[in-house]
């Protein structure tokens, strides 16, 4: 094919001289230049076409992926709508139930508050009764403590001192009769001596059941209590031991009288305490019920808050999906026409790649040979070369154009802006100058090239 090109140019050069009287010579350098240009231009053009095709194909892929994403977002949005509606209904139901339970809890809380106030009042009343009874008891306690301390100070020698009396003094006899009455014994001296002889006599006095003294015993005791000489300080003059027992007898009498006065208060205290216990027990039950209701409300509140958060999250997700869908819809609508154009461009690039061998070969032949020819002769050479390629089954575009193969639209517009005429021959000449590997000879009688 290179030989055919070289020979066809020689033949056209002869016809060129015959018709226009202009000489054009072909040289071996032109032949070698054709081969070198073809190899260089084939690599560059193939790389350029593949890059352009892949760039457009990538854009088309992204557009198709966007369309798929839009369809998926539509499905996702359609799926989210019933979920959001169901979640909204659930939240409304929870809110209504929460309001009802809160109202019930408020009622229980009010009842508990009232019962707490009642229990507080009863507790204060019960404490007042207990304090009153304790105050009365405290009147007898000092005397009782003093008597017990006095008894503790006695020993066997003191007791033996009293027993030795065959006929005791009157005050000793009086004290021992009172002791015998309290110990439920016969009030005479033999019985008294027998009591004094007991090893646990003093312990019996110290551990005496003063809470349960019978009124009959106290009644018998009154003649001794009312005796003006039955006083510890007077008894002490006769017997130190009897003084302590006299104090103890008078303390028992005082304690009985105080307990007698205090007993109604104790009964009242026991009744008040029993009522208070019932009130507190009822209050604790209601407080437990209140805690249970509050726990239920707290769990319901947590569930409600969780539902609200999920609802808000779904709403935000829906809003975000709608916004994305809107932007993606605008993008796909704007690029809808571009999709068709990009598909056509990919087909065109693919066709150019399949015809690149013939197209680049003829373009290289143009750069190497036909610079000096006019437009008519250039066209006849291209037609001849196209026929030769087709006869040899070399892929080539039947509508071959040097400008389409080697021209850059942006660069050509820049040439035109710099003063290059817009006709096809001038544009082709600009391509020959920029793509040729040898220094060009420019014949420019109109002085256009100087401006360009």
C-alpha cells in the first residue's frame, strides 16, 4: 500500500504539471516519512480514541448507575412511607396510653400523699401519747432507781443484823411487815425472819414484778405508807438495812400509783399504735402500687421516646431520600438527551477504532505527500487511496476527512482566531504544518501565514 501511495503521487505530480505547469517531486525521504508518520500517528490516534471512548463510556455508565439508584430510591421511598405511617400510629397509641396511665398514676399519687399525711398525723399523735406516758413513768423511776441502789448496797451482814432481833424495834417490825405484804407473806416477825433467811431475798426484791402488783396488796400497804414515821430518814435511825427496804416499799407504792394513772394512756397508746401500724401497712401497699405504676410509666415513656426517635429517624431518612431523588431526577432529566448522544459517540468512537488502520494510514500519506497539491488534486488522491485500501480489505472510513482524523476543533478555532482562513484547504494546511516531522516550505503570496 505504501508503494501504491508513492506511485499514485508520482502520477498525480505528472498530471499536476500538465494541467497547472507546477512541478512536484517525490523522493525516497517522502516514502520513509510516510512509514514513520504512520507508526507514530497510529499509536497516538489509537490511544486518543480509546481514551475518548472510555471517558464517554464511563460517563454513560455513571448515568445508567444513577438511573438504577433513582429507581432503588423510589422503591426505598415507597417502602419507607408505610413504615413511617405505622410508626406514627404506634407513637400516637403509646402517647394516648401514656396519658391514661399518667392520669391513673396521678390519682394513686394523690391517694398516697393523703395517706402519708394521715399516717404522719397519727404517728405524731401516737408519739405524743407515748411521751405523755413516759413522762408520768419518769416520776417514779428516780425513786425506784434510788431504792434499787440502796438494796444493792446491802450485804448478808446487814440482813443478819436484822435477824438477830428476838423482839425487833417497832420501825424494823413495821418495815418487815410491809415487805412481807409485798412478798405475799404473813406480816409477822417469824415469817419476816424466814424471809430474811432466804439466800435470794435481796434478789427477790430487785427482780420484783412491779408491773403486776395487785391492788389488794397496795390497799394493805397503805397503813404503812400513811404512817408518818415510815420514812427512810427516820427508819435509818433504827436500822440502815431497813432504811433501804423502806425506800423500796415506798418506791413500789409510788410506781403502782403512777402505773395506775399511766395504764389508760398505755392502752390508748397500744390502740393508737395498732391503728398506726394498719395505716402504715396500707400506706406501704399503696406506695408499692405507686412504684409499680411509675415503673410501668417509666418503661412506657422509654418505649415512647424510642418510638419518637425511630419516627424522627425515618422522617429524616425519607426527607434525605426525597432530596436525593429530586437532585438525581434533575440530573437524569438534564442528561437524558446526553445519554443518547453519548451512546452514539461511543458507537462512533468504536467505528473509528475499527477503521483506525486505514484512516491513519491515509492521514499519514496526506501529511507526507500532498502538501503542494490543490484541493482538487488532494481529493483525487484521497479517493484513489480509499479505493486501494478497500481493494486490499483494509478497514477505512469511506467518507475519510483529514480534518476529522487529525484535527482538533478547539485548536482549529484558535487558528481561526489567530488569522487562519476558515476554508478547508487552509485548515488542512495548518494540520500538515503541525503534524509534519520536516520543516515545511510555505508559499504565501497573500501574506496570510505571517499573521497566522
